[in-house]
């Protein structure tokens, strides 16, 4: 085969050089592209290998303990949802770690909320958590159980029989007694509105422009502050006396604030500060006279947040109030209580009972049909778990009336022991260390309330006592007797006979606080007092600096103020006071004199 000749084109030297340069650039560009592609492929491969390694490690975590897993060695903030899920047992361990940093709830004598439960009770609560108690069409049996609990509580509070031979009393399970108070207040407000509209011949629109009021003691729980703010009702507040009347409100003083715009008067069956009962029977007498004289129809709400499950069983044992406090009184229209306090139910359980449905409970009743049937609701929220009603049903059957009575008697016995212990403690001067401020063994919750004897002029107060006791794992609630008056939004004294800087403390004797535990608490109180007595002038100097800072508004405290105070911490003696306690003293500077609303709410947990 003949190969044709190859002919070369002759180029000038300039053309040849340019062509070579272009070819070189193209090759370099191709090479750079290949390198970039290889780098990307390598990076992708590394990411893939890392992902596979992570997945292998993640998978291995399912087969080992939490302590041996990768999760235990990494700090997690969990401010966003993690990419991948975690083993159930490890998540439970993480939550356990969080709970370990809380106070021991069994040694918390500040809160009224029940903290003990039996294994069977926990199983019942878990069962109820799966059930939407608002859906009557799907859970009719659970709704019936709820209604039976309402019946048991209504009969315990001596409510009138349901009208027209009805099967169930007018009432509802609520999320704590706060929702119970809000529902009762709304029903009373709407009842008053209908009466006021008819009395003055107003239109629906006109009556909406009239602002009603509610009359209550200044010792109210946080639920009522919510009611005033949320539902545009004016507060009319009466301040009781601390030393003379132990915070029980004077019935005449309370009712004297009523006018034709008053929707109701609230009687507190066991206040949160010292456990004292308001004389609801005397309030009823005053209301009866006022209504007869003026032609009004003012009723009473009994706030039995704590006493609703104590007073009935004190009465059963022959140690009750001198007169009725519940629906046996003509003018009591509504009553609420916390099942999760002395009712011994799970946290978040509350109850409200209405005297009747017509013209009262009917004002807050709603009906929905979009769940496939007709579901009635007497609550503020709709969907909610059945855990509260389930556990309350369990406890009412588990204890029975005699069990509750025995429990209350035990609590009152432990309370009496602690009260006498505090009463008998003497200061080295020979004077009593404490002034007892609760109601004693009658007309009072199982609560010990006291303050350090003001005659001693000590360089420490009841809040210092609280902080020092926390070093021994006991939590006792110390607080100042001031509140933000909703009538004028000013921070004022809570009681007539003491100023707002006065401090006191309480010990709530829940069912788990046995005599043995009470003796341990008493021993720690005695030890702490000796430590506080021995603190020298450095401690007293810190207190004076705290008082100086507390006089100022928070926004007026300068960096220099804080620096000087921080420097002075070094003057504190170390005995009995660790670093965390010193930091707590700094925090006190912001609340020593001018307590904020948040601290007041904290005192009134419900």
C-alpha cells in the first residue's frame, strides 16, 4: 500500500510561538480542572467516610451503655433539633442528668405540690397520658371517669344536688387550681354582666364598656393576678394583719369594698404564705346582709387551692372550722382546689365546682362537633391528657375518706412538732429565736410559718436562713412581705402591721415529710443558727452593702456599685458559707427591698 506523502505547512516564527503558548495554556487549564475535580472527589470521599464512621459509631451506641457511648463525652446544648435520633435509653439518661441538678423534691418544704407516687399510680398516669380527655366521642369511658371524680369532689364540698335529677354535678378537671380560679372568675363575671345589663337596661355593647371588680385579700395566689390582667377585672384588695390575725382577712373590711360592679368576693381556704383560713362563714354573713340591703347578687368564690383537700378531713376528725366554709353557705357559688397539692394527685391536677349549671357554669361551657360527635368543654384549653383525672380517681379510691383523714392528722402532727420545736428554741440572750406566725392546729393548713424574732436585731434574716439550709439539701421558702398592688401598680407592704422589707419563712408539711425527716430538718435549723450567730462584722458589712444596692432600681445600679460589692465578698468569713452561697448573696441585692413580681409569683406556686 502506497502511503501518501505528508505535506507540512510552512509557518512564520511568530505564528508558531503563539500557537505553542495557546496549547500550553489549554493544557494547564485542563490540568487545573482535573486537580480541582480530584480535590472535590477526595473531599466528598472524606465526607462519606466520616459519615459512614459516624453512622457506625452511632449504631454502636445502641449496643452499649450511656457512659460508654460517644454521647457521654460531648457537651450538648440542644438548642436545635439534632440531625439524627438517639437511643431511647441514652436520651432518658440525658434527661436524668438534667433532673439530678434540681433540688431533691422530697426535701422541698417550700412548694405545696405532691412529689410522691406509687408504682401503680405512675402506670395509671402513663395510661392517662395517651388519652385526650377532651374527645368524648373517642374516649367516653374516660369522660365518665372524669365526671365521677367531679361528683366525688362536689359531694366532699357539699354542693347542692344537680338540678332536674341530673347525673353529674357542674364542674371540671383543670390544669391546677389556677385554671379553676380563672374559670370560676369568668363564670362569675358573665353572671354579673347579665344581671347588670338587665338592672340598668343596657345593650350588649353598652354593658361591655362597664369594668367590673373582684374583692380579695392581698394574700392571694398568682392565679388572681392572672385573672385581673387577662380578663380586665379591677382588683379591690384588703390587707390583713400578720401578727394579730395571722393573715386571716377581716370579713367586714372585705365586704365593705363591694359595690354594684363587684362580681364576687374571694375567700381563701388556706393562703400560701402561712396556711391560715379566711373566715368564709363570716364573709357569707356580711354578703347576705349587703345583698339584702342593696338588692345586689354578689356571690363568694372559695379558693381552696390547698385547703380544699384538708378542711373536709379536719372536719371529719372533729378538728375542723367553727362553721361551714363550702357550698353549705348560701352565697358560695364556686369553689376550686388543687388535686396536685394535698389531693395527692399528679402535678397539673386541679378542680372547679359550680353551684349550678344554669346561669353560672353555662357561661363558660362550649360544645364542639368536629371530632365526630358532640363534646362539651368547661375548660379554658381543649385537648389535654387524662393523667390528672386518672390519678385523682386512683388516689380517691386508694385512700378513701379514712385514708385522707389519717394522712391529714399525721401531717398536722408533724406540723405541731416543728412548730413547738421552733417555739422552744432560745437565743443565747435567753429570748425566743422565732415568732410563730401561722394559725396553729386549727383553721390552718399543715404549715409552719415563722420569722426570726425581730427583738433580737440579728444581722441575718429569714432569707439568709433559707440559703444556709439549702447547704444541707433542705429547701425552706423565705420571702419578704411585699407585693405589687394591682390597684395602683405600686410595690407595697402585704400586711397592715409590717413593712414590705419584713421577711418570714414557711415549712409546708406534705405527706412525705415524716416525723423522722422533720427531726433531721429541725437539727439542721439549730446547727445553721449557731453558724449564723458566729458570723463576724464582715458578714454584717456585706448585709449593709446589700441593703444599699437594694434601695436602687436595677437600672440605676452602676458597674462601680457591682465592682465594690464584688470586692467586698472577700470580707466574708468562710465558715458555713461556700462559694455558691456567696453568689446567692449577690443575687439578693436585687430583691432585698424592692421585690419583683416574679419573686412574688414564685412564692405562690400552684
